[in-house]
């Protein structure tokens, strides 16, 4: 009598390889893990982009309290709506869109038009966090650093005086380095609208900052007065 063939179901199963550590996963993998129910995945994703999202929220609103509320609103929305992410843009672009729109909603609802200076240090927080460390004081002349800091504060004060939509477009294009087409995705509008908002905003900034540019001997550079917060994104 022939021996009975072994049942394939009795063969030992191959163990499933463990998931890579959260820190080694891409943004898209972390978002997918969050949708699948992994408890810590969204927290890791947020921690990875927290500094940049905070800097954008702060510059979009011009007010730390409103920025904190807008950032929180945006992250709650992203947490709840993660399943709607279609993957037709980078996860960071999607996060920016949710957070910027939440900040703009806060501004529209409250009609916020603040003019008081930001608390010391907040204006530069995103810049220093972006590169991962605080500049070594010994590497820059203190007098030059003081001039640069004052110039940055004056630019940011002028930026806060712009209408919210113009400010958001300039923050994304001139400070965050987004291409116009990418900024249009974030702001959910046409690329031509982003160009128009940037153009109008730059003209208003040029007029507002003319004395600053004259003092620095750079009066011909009015359209480029915004300090970038990170290296320009590839276009």
C-alpha cells in the first residue's frame, strides 16, 4: 500500500518577518500602519515633521497661540482622515495641506490680525530645528548676528501684516521652498492663484521693507526679502 501523501497544511509555517523599526519606515509606510491600527505609527510620523509643521503654522498665523490651535486642529484632522490619503502627493505635502488649511480656518473665524512681535526665539525656532542644531555662537560675529536677527524679526513682522492667503502662499513658496505647483496642492487652489498671491504679497513686502533694504544696501532685491527656513526643494 502506498504511503499517504503528507498534507501541506501540516507543514510548519514560515514565520512572518518582523516589521522594520518605526524610525526606518517611510512616511507612507507609517501612515499606512496608522490606518491599519498600529498605535504608535502616527506619533512617530508627527515627531518626524513636528518642527517644520510648527514653523509653517507659526508663520501662517503670525501668532503663537493661534498657530498652536491650528496645528492641533490639523493634526487631529490628519489622524482621523488618514484613510482618505490617496498617495497622489507626498505625505509631507498632505500634512502641510491639512495644517495650513486648519490655520487659515482659524484666521478666518477669528479675523486675527495681530501686530505684536513674536516672543523672543520663536521666530527662529523652526530654522534652527530644521538643520538639527543651534549655530555655534563662536562661528558668527555677535554684531553681525544681532543685525541678522533684527532683520529677520522685521521681515516676519511685515509678513504678519499680509492677508492670510498671501502670507500662506509666500511661506510655502519663498520660505519653505515649495514649487508653485506643490504649493497649489497644499492650498487647494490653481497654480495661477498661488503665483498671483505671491506676486501681490511680494509687492506689499517690498514697499513695507524698503527702509530695511536701503539700510542693507540691497534695494534692488525687494522680491527676495523672505529668509528661507530650509534649503530650496528641487523644482
